[in-house]
C-alpha cells in the first residue's frame, strides 16, 4: 500500500480507531522490536494518524455549542470559542 492509499484509509477512520492504532504504533516503537525500515514506516503512519486525530478533535470542538443566558434570562446557544 503506498502513501496515498494509507492517507485515504486513515481519512476514513474514526477518531477512536485512529487513536488505538497510534497507541499500538507508539508501543511497538518504544519496545524497539521493529527493524529500522519498519520503524520509519510506522513513524510516518503514526504522524498521519496523529494529524487525523487532531483534525477530528478540532472538528468536534467546532461543533460544540455553548449554552448562554441573556440579560433577560433567555436561554440560547452560540458556537464554542475555537481557542
């Protein structure tokens, strides 16, 4: 599977699945039980998974509404502060 195929496959992953795979990659790399070429490939995939997870979190943050109470007591919502 080439890099483009990996990117397409990652783009279809849920946040939870991507995070689980990223954790598995980190664990394998920390154990040092992979050959250099495999470690480089795993690092590159891990980087793509991290970016995907960050994008999913940002998406979720942008969808969250903040409940507000106006001066007259009216309850409403407004977009969350994306900081």
